[in-house]
């Protein structure tokens, strides 16, 4: 096992790790050695093919198909240079003030988070997509919402020179999406930060971590040769996401000192609805996620968003099989889609653990309130489809594969709440939050308001696992804002922690 000396180690290269690396990079000019370890590869531009199965296996953990322990929900996140910023759709929103009030973290003020979020928005070229670039799939959602009197707003997105390839979730083949793979990491590397890809951090301890580097048949070669390493460091910043970060701390034996570790995760449980129109739509071309409605956020606890997923993902989310399923898949060009997100609560029983081999295990029970939200969301999404002119809608919990336009007034009867049950419909999550939550109480939280782990001054967390509750918006920008705070605290304490 080889030994390497560093000063600061950052585990993960996504929104959190990439931001910390960029903010700390100026220290390299003073001789500080900073190393970022990323479990996944750095794909070459020509390797971003847009082919669904190929990209899922190369960019996503478990090909995007990791299941919760009871197999009721699919969890998706990336392992790649840039983390999940490489594969998410680019929606970039500041966390609402009412969410920070619910978090109730002493020392965490919304004005500070907003200011740091705005800094990230500026760095990543976040703006509203020009009207002429919005495709019909998105326009129909707006038309349906407005016909029903529902609030509908445009997503700010972080693109530059978007060609409308429509494959954002598979890695942008045109380099338009401004994730940490395009902005923060290259800037950090130019200043001297080293990013080591294909590198899994297996444990952390005071002044050291263990790392395993592997070779892959695709992507750029890792900066380090394959093998096992012991890396000495003054400070370790863990930014592996809400699943990997708690698992890493558990593998490192820290669970006995941190009673809240892994607990209270939230996932924004989601499902897809699809509708058929009588004419072909521009749906797979153009930016896929341009609008959302928060009409039902406060009372029914769900959000509605535009989306357009790829054939395999769409097929697995349609409930049922046979001729009707085949007919819908054969007419994808006639299809409109809506994504629904339930805003879940941080139940103590919903948690991350590790298995016999140190692998992450997610125990998550779909609460009745979440299932209630998904039920109401499906009915409201179907109403939007019909208001936009759809001829028939596939509602996953409906009694029949299709609900036809002439039956839209019977939605309540055709989509019974009893059909919304774990395992009965395809539910997934790409917003993984909690597990190392912030707070002042060492018994109920893992870090303080600056991401420093209670009782371990050399250890910081900088990812969505810090969230005490769900963010109620895409968590990407909020992660960057919190990571900016973490980097500030690391800079302040660097000399002290090195003594």
C-alpha cells in the first residue's frame, strides 16, 4: 500500500466537492496540496454518446438502478467527474426562505445562503431559456396549467450554447451544461488542485484516509496508478452525497460517536406521467425541463415539473405491459410527460446504513402522507394533460392503462388512493438529502452550521446530506452555497488544524 502526503482531501467532485475545490484552490499558490477523489471516470467529450443504456452504465451508480432496502423505490445519482452535476438537467434555484426557517439551524441565515447561491448562479451562467428555444412538450404544460388557473413558472437553468440535444441526464454532448465538470473543477485544476478519478475513498480517520484506485476501459486515465493508497491529510471534506457520505462515516467507525448519523433522509419521491396527443410533438428535441408548478406545494405537498425521459426509463415507469404499453412506446413522438415530486418529511426511521461489505443500504418507508401527495399529484397532472389537449393519459395508479379524454371528469373514481402503494407503482428519486444533517445539538445532528462534524475538527461535510429537511427545490445550488460556507471555515481553520 502506497503512502501519499496531502494537506486537504476532498471526497467527491459534484456540486459540493467541486465548489470546495474551487474555493480552496488559491491555497495551492502557498504550497498547500489539495486532492479531490472522485469514484467515477472523466469521460472524453466523444464518449458522451447520448445512448441511454451505455451512458447509464458509465455515469450512474449501479446504472441508476439502486433500490431502497424494501425495493419500493429506485435511487439515481452519478459517479463521474463533476458528480451529479454532469447528469442533472441544469435547473438552478435558490432555496426558499420558508425552507431555511423550517431547517431551524442556529447560525445558518437565509440571507447568507441566498448571497452565496447568487454567486453560484453567476458563475454557472444561470438564466431563463429564451422563448424561441422552448419546445412543445414544455409549452403544453404551461398551456394546461394556465387553462386551470394554476401557477406556472420557468426554471432558471445553467447552460451556455445549448443545442437542444435533450439528453441532459446522460451528460451533455455539447458541453453546454455548466456543471462543476465545466466550471469549478477546471478552474481548481488550473490553480493546482489535483483531481483523481476512478478513486474510491474506503475510510477516513484523523490525518489520513484510505483510497482504492481502479482502471476503466473508458474515460481518461486516472491521475494515479491503480492500487491501494494511504493518504495523509490535515483536513478531510466529505462530499459524496446523502447516501455515500453517511456510509463512508459508518465504514470509518464514526457511527458510535454520532448518534444522528444516517438518519432523517428525505428523497423527494417522484414518478412520471405520460399522455398521448393526436399529433407529433417536439419533445425529445429541445431543453427537457423548462417549467414547474408549485400550486400544490403548501397544502398537498407536491411539485409538478416538465420532463421528457428516454425510452428505457419511460418504459419502466409505465405501469403494466402488453399491447397498450407497446402502443404507447411506439408513439413516443406523440407523448407529453410530467414529473411529480412529493415533499417528504425527515422521519428518523428513514436512514442510511451499511451492509456486510460496507456498501450503503437505504431504509426508506413511503409514509402515508407521501403516498397521499403522489395520489393527488397524479390526478392534477392528468387534469393538466387534458387541459393541454391530450387524447388519453397513462396514470400509473389508474384502474386502466389509459384514462381517455371523455372520462376526465371521473378521475377521482378511476384513480383510487388504494392503488397508490409501495411496489404497485414505479417511484424513484434523484434528490437525495439528509443523513449528516446540520444543527447545534450533537445528539440530533452530525455537523454544525458550517459543516464541521461534531467532535471531529478535522472532518467536514459539504453535500446535500447536510440538509435537515428536504429543500423543496432542486438541491444543486443550495449544496453549492453550503459548500462555499464549508470552504470558508476550512480556510479560517487550516493553520490551526495543521498544528
